[in-house]
C-alpha cells in the first residue's frame, strides 16, 4: 500500500515542491523499501553524494524521512541509515490537498457567479469589473481580454476537485490502515 501512495499525482507534486529530484529518490525507495544509506541512492541516481544528502536533509526537515546514525568503531566515521515515514508523507499531502480543495471550490464558485475574461496568453483570468478597469487589455502582456468559456473552465476545476478528492480518499485509507497497526 505504501508504494501505491507514491504513484499519486499529488504526492509526486508535493515531493517535487520539496526538491525537483525528491520524487525520483522516493520512487527508488518505493522499489527498495528497506532502510538505506545515502551511498545506496548514488548507485541508483546519477548524482553526487552531496546532492543526495541535500535532498535527504530537505526531506528530513519536512519529517518525511528519518535517520539512524551509526558509528564505525574502527574508522570513527558515521554512517546514516535513512528510513521513510510514509504516514507523515500521506498526512502532509492530505493537508496540502485540503488547502487546494478549498481554493478550487472558491474558484469554481467565482466562475459560476462572475463573467470572466482572459487574454490569448492566459496570463490570468479577470472578473468583468477588473477587465473593464484595464479597458479589456491584459495588464501583463497587453493583449485583448476576451470572454472566457466558463462552462469549460468550471468543468476543468470540477475534474481537478474530483481527482483530489479521490486521492484524499486513498491517502485517508492509507493513514487509517497504518494507525490500526
């Protein structure tokens, strides 16, 4: 089940927001779920060990990964054994998704209530009053603002909402299963 949540789009996007290569590192972890060392990842990703450690430290900052520090008695060097906290990752993504859902629902309501305008470059969507204030020219690219196909836009937003709600159900189920153990 842990590997299943790694394939969710919202999980991949969340990891990419932590670091662009974090999702690649976590995907490797999904294939080899045992506690691993940073040297392990350098063998599977074409990166220097310093880059791997940087990514792992960013993930550790978020609480997604943790480590055990083991001292080699002969050399005095430390080895870090990293392990993944799938439940923490699921909770963080779920919270992030709930924020996105609120924002999308507000946007959907806005597209129902207002006549919206956009430019051909789709810089930003503007309500009628704002578009009129700019004389129906985009303030960002100076292109004409045209009436937006609101039904299409609402449909796109509702599809995003349904997708996030579906992923939230999977994440919630995963968290419940982990808490039973």
